C-alpha cells in the first residue's frame, strides 16, 4: 500500500487538496464552512470538489491548536524535539534523563497551552493542553499538530488517527490515521488482538496473491510485495515504539509508587491542589464580577425608570402649563371685552342721562312759560 492510500489520498490531485485544506484550516473557525463550500463549488474537478466537501469543520480546541501551529512553529518544533528525546531516553532506560525531560515536558506544554488557550473555558483549555501533550508523546501526533489541519483534539498517547486529522489530506507519507479525542487509542487494544489482526491481515494478503504457473512474478507483483514488506516493517516499528512507550510509562508509574517516588507524588498532589485552589479563586472572581455586573445593570434600570418617570411628570407639567396659558389668555380677552362693553354702556348711560336732563329742562321751561295752563 502506498503513502497516498494510507492517508486517504492518491497521487492525482493530492497536492491541490493539501493546498486547499491548508488555506481552509488557517481561517477563523466561523468562516470555515462557507469558505469550504465556495472552494468546492469553484473546483474544476468533480472528484476534488467532493473531497473538499468532506473536510470537516474543526472543533474549538482543534482550531486553536491549528492557529498555534501557524503562529508559533518554533514552539511546535520544540515540542516534537522534546518528544524525540523522551522516546530515546525511555528506549535507553535512562531514569535521570526521563525525569529531567518530563519536567521540561510539563513546563513547555503548560506554557504553550497557556499561550493559546488563555481566556477560554476549562474544557477547551484541557483539550488544547492534551493535544499539545500528545504532540510530545507521539511522533505522528506531533506531525499532525505541526501541519495545522486538525479537526478535533488529540490525547497523550494517541496514535496518529483519522478522527483527529482532516480526512483526505495527504500526510506526506509518514503517518497512518490518528484517533480523535473520543476514540480509542491503539494503546488500549490488547497486544494479542493487535498481533492476531496483523497476522490475519498478512494471511489475507498472502492468500489473495496469484502466482503464475511457472512460479515467476511480474514486475507489478514484485513492487506490491516490496510495498507490503515496507508496510509491515513500518507497522512493526510503530508497534515496537508503542511497546517501549507503554513499558516506560509502567516503569514511571512503578517509580512513583515506590518510596523514592513519594516526593514526586506529593509534589503532583500539591500542584493539583494548587490548581484547584486557583480554579476556585477564578470561579469566585467570576461570580463576584457577575454579581457586580448585575448590580450595575440593576442601577442602570432604576436610573432609566426614574428618568422615565421624571420625563412623564415634566411632560404632564408642561401640558398643564399650556392649558393655564390658554385659559389666562381667554380670561384676559374676556376681561378686555367686558371692559369695552362697560365703557360702551357707560357712554350710553351718560348719553341717556343727558337726554333725560335736557328733557326735564325743556319741560320746566314750557311749564314756566304757560303757568295758567297747568
């Protein structure tokens, strides 16, 4: 089986798919789906378009790790180099070197995770930390992280599996697929089952080959056999590396359980308690901030209500003022009219009074002029 088959790609169109995937997984997570669909529609090749549509949207943690790989390639290289040194130390059973490198691993992974996952929730922070830790513990996971095309988080000890890396993206011929966070790692499969499965696969391949009648092999068969041997050697090497890692972890656990390992266990327990204390303080701080935000919001609501009431009272007072002004003007107009009518009535009265007086004078004159006619 060639490298393209192991990674879900073939020789034709693989490079173009890798370029598209690199562009898509470099985007912000919220832009991924729309950009992927647009690239699929604009692809000239139908098969390439179908493979682009199969690219999965990364989880929040995977998107952060992809961004970290692009923005901090030097730190990713440090993680992978540290992983190589750890595997070498385990293979050589160098306990002092293992302890030294393990401390560097905790510090470097913690620093890298804090750099990328700060401000995110506990779940996302934990997945980012585990994925970067997996880049140290597993060479294939380190390669996946460095490529920046993860679709889900990895776990320390995971093999390089299809669930964690973007499907159909060429891995450069160096890795088999990696399980995602929810999947089962190869280390959880019993050795007998793995060995039995490998043996069954070899028997199937052997029974599936057809030999010519004269016992000779064609050139294509020779190449297939060579590729099969290379595949088996590759799997055997990975199996040996996993076994060494597993034995190393067992030795590390035994060392920690021994009396000499108690200080390390106590230190880790102290670190765990300190971490829990910090998390509790952070939760309390967030709760205090939440309550303070609620109090500020309540005060703002009360201020808005008081402002609304004052505005209503002001509007009512202005309406009353307008009505009073109208009534005053009407009263003043009525008063002016009454005064005008009073003046006219007075004039009429005075005129009538003069006429009465004149009439009385005239009557008196007439009476004085003819007294005997009375």
